[in-house]
């Protein structure tokens, strides 16, 4: 088994970005990935509802699905005919043996759709049928860019279990810095969720600095807030990291060129003051300036509201506003 280094894992991210840019014919705006849609799998086995015993199942040939040969089994009972695709873990009940295979393929399509999305993220030709936990670090970081957000989320959970390996930090920082991959917001949200526990990946102040700078840059330049990645960036700096460097980066972003970054910062400084009260005066001054001079009237009102709540020592605040032209 090949031993990977942090530079190998970083190179995997760079290849994923380059591959996507080449496929798109150049760097593209971020794509809105939509909401994460969990896929509970395997589905409930219908044969269990009819108490079909294991001895009733017989081989029923095989079928091709997305280039993969899958074994079919059938069980003929007094309650009808049951079929299952063994490697895919789905079952159907039908009136006839002939109806089994078409019904099984329809039932398996959500599984194969996800597995093809994983394969695309990994650069594979056919569907990936293995477990996410079996992927090495280089493939796990590529999977964060999956068009299926739930598959990316599964990769994120696996990376979290390996945080202490030290393999992932440069690659995760590069993902936050990424401004070329069309699916970067999916990957960035995953990384930012992990960075809520930044010391797990960056145990020292020195190692945290590139991560904090990358998060600030995302907030500073973002042209959208797809997947709520920019919102999450502010939460990381002001609600979780809360160091002097993170706090200063967040306060700076109250006047970021990006309206999404400013909105995120105006929201998150409320939490910064909760966790790092020494920033209170600096935050109030920044919000004063934003309430007077932000180019967006909506953000001027938001900044004024946040300032009032912080000055009054409130423990809750209004939800951040949505821009009228925001998708």
C-alpha cells in the first residue's frame, strides 16, 4: 500500500481542480449545488414484511447496470415473486418473474446515480461500488467536490475521523482558496464545517494562520453564497476559532468588497463578542461604520441592528437578511 504525504493529498486537490477547469473549458463561476439530499440505503427489504425465508432465494441470472454486472436472485412465494440485486442491496415484489428485473433496475437507480457521481469526482470510468471509508486520503479530498452533496458530506465525516493523521491540512486550505472549480462551494462548505474544530487539523497558532487567511479571502472575494459557504466562513472565525487572528480577520471583513462576505461578518461578530469580549469595542466601531456607509441599504440596517443588540448585551439577534436578487 502506497504511503501518502500531505503534499500528495494537496496534489490530488490540485488535479481535481485542474481536471474540472479543463472539462469546463476554463475557470467558471461557482455552481449552486442545491441542498444536501440524504439517501438512506439500503431501502427496507420488502421480503422481510412477508417473512420470506433465506432458503426461498434462488439464482436468477445477472443484469447489466451502468456497465456493472449485478447478480439477480428470486424467490417465488404464495405472496408473489420477490427479487433482489445482491450487490446493490435492494429488493422488489412483483406479480411475475418477468417483471422482476425491470423493477429492480428502477429501484436501484438512485444507488447507481450516487455511485456514478462519486466515480466522476474520483475520476473513475464506472460506478464506485466500494465504501467511502475504504478511500485513501487523496481520493477523499477529491470526493469533497462531488456533485452529490451527501456523498461529499460522507467524505467529510471520514476525513474528520482521520484529522490527527496530519495528511489533510494543506489540501483543505487549498479547497477554501479555490476560485476555479465549479463545484467549489460544496467542497468549501465541507471544509469549513471541519474547521469549526480547527485545532484538530491545525494544532498550533502558526499552522492555523494559512487556514484563517484562506477563510478571510473567501469572505473578501465571494461572488455568491451558494451552499451557505460564506455564511459558514464567518461562523468559523467568530463562533468557533475566536482567536485574536481569527477575530481580526472577521472584523476586517465587515468592510469586505464582497457583499456576501460583509453580511457574513456582520452576523458573526455578534458571536465573536460572546466568545472574545475584548473585541467588543472594535466590533461596535466597525458596525457603526457599516451602518453609516455600507453600499447595501439592507446591510446598513443589519449592521445597525447588530450594533444595538451587542451594545445592549442581548443574547439573541435577528437573522441575517437575504438580498432581493439572491437566488
